[in-house]
């Protein structure tokens, strides 16, 4: 019984991996947009909730520190908007959790920056609020979304939507896409020094 469930999960993942091949245009656009943002002196702000928050911090760390062990280079500015536990709890207590990402982008973001949101549902209030703020301030937004994109699809300048309703599978594809995209961006930044 467990073996069959394992096989089903593997099959579902393989099918989804094949489906994202059709998103290559969206993926390559994202590589180019992130590359140009950093090349032109901008920063990338990244956010998500729960497992997507962990993915946002994971990807941020790999660009601030190192993505690949054989490439030592200067740090690149990709910053998680879930800054620290004091900021998170203060904002949650004083202003509401739905203001967290918006508040931090308000303090740190400029027109030359880029916002990358990661959301399996695309319906979290704090994600919608930060996207609305980014649009108002002309900060370009990219979205890694799931299912059909949710409300976030409406407010995001450019989306990569993983066609699944399974949260775990969506998150697995999101972290793969993050690694692939950042690796390509790193290659371009190193070549263009």
C-alpha cells in the first residue's frame, strides 16, 4: 500500500515536470528580468508564507552567499521580506500579518527593484497586498504560483503557474524553478562582469 502511494507520488511529479517544459518562455523571461534588475543596480525582494517563506529564504541565502560550491563570486542582492522574528511579530501584533511584506517593501523597495512572490494558492492577503503596493510604486513583480494562480495572478506582472492543486508538488517545482532561474542569472552576471 505504501509502495503504491510512493509510486503514485513519483508518477505525479514526473508528469508535472514534463508539463513545466511548456513554460520555458515564461522561465527564460524571468531569468532575463532578474538578470537585468541586478545588472542595473536593483535588488530582488522575495516572499512567501509557510513552506514558500522557507523557499524564499533558501533562494535569498544562495544568492547572498553562494549558489554552487565551485563558484565563488560577490554577493547578489536578493532579500527575503520575512526579515526576522522581531519584525514579523511586531508587524503581526501592531499592524496585522497581512501588512508584513507590504510594509517591508515600502521601507526598502525602489522602482529599479523587482518583487518575486512564491505562493501555492495565490490568495494570501499579505501576498496580494505586497503585489498591489508594487504595482502602485511601479516595482516589477514576478510570481511563482500554483493551481490557476489565484487572485495574485491579477496583480503580478509576470507569472509562472505550476498546473497542480497538490501543495507539495507545487513547492517542489517552485524550488526547482528558483534554482534553475538563479543559476542562469548567476551565469549571466559572471559573464557580464
